[in-house]
C-alpha cells in the first residue's frame, strides 16, 4: 500500500466502480506531504524513537495523527475507525494508519529529545512552506514586521490519573500548552507544555529563541507580543538581546492602578475600530529595559453588565475604587482597563490597535482546540498528551500551508478546521484503479469547485519539482 500511495492520483468525474470514501480530500494532504516532505523531514536524523526501523517511524505517526484530526477525529479510537475506510487509506499520506494502542505505546517514548526533534522539523517545514508561497503572498509577509505571539491556553481534563496535570486558578484540572505563533502567517513556530500551575515565564526566553530560529530569513525586525502570563522583564530583555521589540500585557497591581489614576481627562484618545479610549501612563516597573512605556485602554461598563461571580475576569479589569462605587450604586458607570508595556515608539492609538490583533492568534489557538482536538488530552500519560498536542499543532500548520499554497484562503479568508473539512478534506469520492494508477472520482460540484482547484494547484506545484 505504501507503493500505491506514492503514485500520483488523478481526479476525474463520474464513478463507474470502486470503493467510496467520505475522506477523498485526504489526498490533498498526501500531495502536500510530497511537496513539503513533512513525513520525511520529521523522520530525518538519528533520533532513536524506535529500536527497530520497521513499520511507521516518528514522522508517520505524527502525520497520521494530524490527518486523523483533519478528517474529524477527536480521540485516539478514531484511528481505529478510520482504519476501516479501505478506500480512504489509499489516499492518505500515511496509508498504514496505526492502531490506537500502538500510538499509546509509541507516545510513551515521546520524551524531551523527541519533542525537540519534532519542533526542529516543524521549523524546517515552516521555512520550506514559506519558500513555496506565491510571490505576492511571500512579498507581503516580507514587507511586514513579523509578530511572534506567546499565549498560553488551558486544556481541561478530568480524573486524578492525568499525569502532569494540575488545577488552575478557576479550580479546573488542566494541561497548559504554550504555543508561539507567527501571527501574520498564522503558523506555529514552537511550543512548550505545562500543567495548570506551571509558570510560563521562566521558559519564555528559550521558547522565544526557538521561535525566532524557526522564522525564515530575510524578514524585518520581529516583535514579541505576549499575554500577561508572560509579563516578565527577563522576556523583554531576551527580546532586545535577540534583536526584537516587545509588547506585553501587564498584570494589574496597586502600582498600575495608581498610575492609571494620574492620567488627566485630556490625556485620553479615541481608540481605533472600538468604542474605547487609549492613553499613556507613567508606570514602568523595576528592572525593565530603558525605553519601556505603558499604554492603557479603557472601556465603559455598567453594573448591569457586571457578573456577580468574584472569579469574573471583567471584575479584575476594573479599578478597585471604581468597582466599589459601581456595586454600591454611587456610580452609574465605571471603566474596564487593559495595560500594555512596550518599547515600541509611535502613536499610542496605533500601537494599541496593533496589539489588539492578538485576538486573531487566539482564534488560531481556538481552532487547534475545537477543530483539531486539542480541546482535550486523551491519555493518562503526559508524554502521549504532549505528542497529541504537537499532532494538533502540526495539523493546524498543515491546514494553513494547504490553504496558503493553493490560494484557498484568498476569497473568504483562512478557513477554520471545520469549514476546511467540509470544503476540502471530507469530500465524498470513489477510488478506482486504472492502468496501475488509482483515480479519485468526485461530484461535478467538487471537481469544478474549491476541491478541484486545490487539487490542480498542488499538481502544478508538484510538476514544478520534477527533474
């Protein structure tokens, strides 16, 4: 079956015979694997993932997991369900889909060295995908300063036997992935994995260094844009030493509130594309690099929109003095505040509006959870869950690379995994064998639609690689 999968498939109309698969679009992932060498790049090197070099190696396992998630698999048992799709197996980048028990056994070997190897392979793939982008899209990325977003996210799990998990401040037992994302491209560059109580700040400089190493050459000076979980002078210092600028959300403290109260009424300006106001305050914490400045944004709130739950995030964003007046009824409105510390020069309104674009990266992380199954961790073994996280992030990158290289995201923007599944991956098709070459028969709508366009674009790119 491996030999068959490497042969170039052809998409045609009609379906005279053969087996039907609901996942005909997985051949697009297989074509992308041929184009970028995803499996081969992960397998390359002297990593001793298995004692015997037979069967699937690390690259095959990771790509197979990513394919399963792209096709709608949410749990390890979905590997077993998709193994029953005989016609679909022939179209996959990894036709020998491993059993769930096999993946669990291999996942227990997913140690620190293996994690670093997968992350290094992902960095090579990022650079390879960038080199293959259409010239106009590549020029657009080169013309912008790359933003590296650091944003931890909690994945809730259940059961005390989840190795390495812990309770967060909300009382949920969670794991805490820390991805670093190239915002403008939407590609994951590096990632760490922690528990609900793990502090991402000590590892942040190393995570940043690995993310910067994954960026293609020839880009402008990067900017580190981070969540308040990364609020630390050491990260700002590391950014400057790595020839980056920084903009980091500030944790609210008494000193921050005192600085906010000093802002004169005439110091506030109207924010861009938002019913809010922006100003600069004089808060600069100790040991931060020279040239740091703190920007403040405020949004008007009323008592009716305020939750009574003391754990409410919105309550923590209101000045304690204003919150007391709002709850007592002495004030009809108050303000919710956000703070950013940065070394960027320029107008506070422009910087705040740019920093707010971090929400788009939060959407990418949300997509990895809702669309690519990182919303849960399926195993009691921490190492298996780390492998699951990296498979989800690899699937997220594969989705982005597939759309960027085929132009699928040009008209309506980049599709989230669920829409991509409907438009490109889970496409009903009949698979036949004709003259030693298998053919994929789709409906007329898919043949002449988005699926057919992506198929033919990848064929052109593959033809360009032929000697």
